[in-house]
C-alpha cells in the first residue's frame, strides 16, 4: 500500500491527485498491466479520504483508458496503448491539411465527395425555391425527429413506402447516428461485436459508452462466422456494428449468404445489428446487388444508418436512422438528448432535391466521375506497386486497402516518411483497438484527388517503398 501514498496539495481535487499518482505508477510499470487496484474501502482508509473520492478516482482512470472494471471483481490497471497517442497525432495532422488548402499536398485520406463537381447552381436554385415557398418557417421551425416531409420522401423514394415513418429519424450524419443508437441500447459493460478492422469513429463511440468490444476478423465476404458464433455462445452480446457495403477500411461488401446467417444468429442469440450503410450508392460492379441487412431483416433486428454527407455535401451534415419498433422511443429520446433539431433549411432543400429527381442524376454523375479514378488507381496499383503491396478489389466505394508485403515496413513509419514528401495516407493502426495491430496495412482514397495527383502520389509511394528494399 505504500506505493499509493501521496502528499496532497491544496489546489487540486484529491481524486485527481490520486489518479495522477496511479497513472505514473502504471506508466513506470510499478503497477503492471492487469494488476488489480486496491478495493475502494482499503485505499480510502490508507489515504485517509472518503470512499467517494476513490470512486471518482477510479472512474477517471477508466474514462482515460488507464483502468477497466469487472462487475463483482474490482478495478484493474491498464497500460495506455501507444496506438491511442498515434491516433490523436494522426487526427491532428489530418485536421491541419483539411483546414488549409495546399496544392502541393496529395491527400489520399479523404472519404467524402469534394473534387467531383457538385451542381451548386441547381442546389442554390432549390434553396431559393424553398425560401420562396416556406418563408421564415424554413429557418425557424424545428422538428425534433426531422422535417416530416423529408422523412416521407426518403420512405417513398428510397424504400418504396415500405417503412413506418415513425421509425425513421433525421440525424446529423452517420457518426451521430451511431452515437444515438449506442446511447439508446448500450449500458456500461454491455458487450459489442465489431469487425476487425473497423471504422475508428465507431470504436470511439463504444469506448465512450464503456462497452466491452469484441473484434471478429473480416474476410472477403464479411466477418468470420465461426469465430462470430463462438463469441455469441460465450457472451451475452447486445449489438453488432457492421458496414455492409465497402466496409471501412477493407472495402469488402457482405455476401447475401453471410447477411442471412448473421440475421439468423441475431434472432437466435437475441442481439441487434447496427448497420452503417456506407457508400452503397457507389457500386461499380453490376454483380454487387444492393440488399442491406435492413431489407433482408424479417425480425426487426436492424438499426439502419445512412449518411448523405459522404456522397452529397459534407457541410450539410444530414443522414437518417431507421430503428426497430422496440427501440423507437429510446432512440427518439436519445436523439432529443443529443440535439434539439437538425438544420431545418438544409432538410427542406434536400427533400426538394430528392423529390424533383435531381438526386438520381447527381448520383449517376458522381459514379461516372469516381469510376474513372477508381479504375486509374487500380491500374496503377497493379502496374507500379504489385511488388510491394497486395489488395482486394473493392469494386466500388472510395478507397483501396493495401497490405504491405515487406513486413519490416510499418505503416506508421511509412505515414511519416510520405508526409515529408507531401503525400498523406491512412495507416492501418487507426482501425484497430490493440497495440501495433494493422501495421502491415494502409488505406488510400481517391475522393480528394484528381487523376494527375493519383499518378504523382502512387509514384511517390513506390519510391518510398523501394527505399525499404535497398
């Protein structure tokens, strides 16, 4: 108990001082990863503080990733993973290049449609028509669950009027949709299954909810079903988060057979599926059919999330969520607690844009623009990088996920080397929870770059990879 002793100062809360001392002990390995921390009463008695102070200290350690709790067993030390530090540094770097345009930078990290020409004049015309039609109401009227006409139009145009509109809510993009769904169905220490690797934003949400996350390896047509069911048999799972089309980062799309099997398991083991229908508008191969989990679901097990931001305008921050009837009220409450309402003018403009048929034409133009870049990047990968990387053809979406053949090359190091040359990639470690996982992978996208930048960027990546072979 002596190592926990501390001389308290008068200007910081005692629980903060105790937590900082324990963090130092963990970082210096005096307390090892997985060691059980003292029981609350025992530590409070030793430090002459009340029980609440120690409870607050342990909660702070858990929230900062320095500890984890097991129901009925206590609190355990957790060594802070280096990968978390890199994720923060990477995020800071990417924000800098997004906020400052530099023609010398080749940005392979983007995941939204900024380069393909957006029909701004048409959208401007729609906004003016909305303002003429609705006047001030378009700016001041708020509907907590979304503009009712937009909800109805989404149901009519995208779902052939098959939904109960009460189950459809407008949200501010997919990230908020994941957050709202998680708040509605997850409690502390609930169990969640995710794909391995997966979208970093979803991992952040589940970490914030203090859920226990199980990772299941992803294969060419979806997760490994055998390993998936092994986890289901041993643990009470609350939900499974999946990206059914062009999964981020791998680019895989689920086969119908695996979707049906997962839906069957959801009913058998009583869990729900959070489906992030990511970029399914950008299917380039006619052999890929758009049949999301939500369409195949017969037992109301799917929470479906769709964002317009990735393929439309990132700045409008709009999407929608379709919830099972059982969770309708809790998801509605979660939406209200997250924000009072989503931008009403943008909702009305988007509704008119879809209703007037502009949406279909825009998606066709978008696909035509992206197919050219997709085919160019695939051609260059096969011709120039075949000796250095392996990859699976995604047949759609906005990126390629590359496996480095030389296992001495780590994607984090490659990121720093390429950054010096003005080329930005996404290292695979971003998409994993664990330490040093995904080091053999990196992702490059073609949504933020033109054809000339793709050519130059691939050449620079080749030059750098060649250096490691000398």
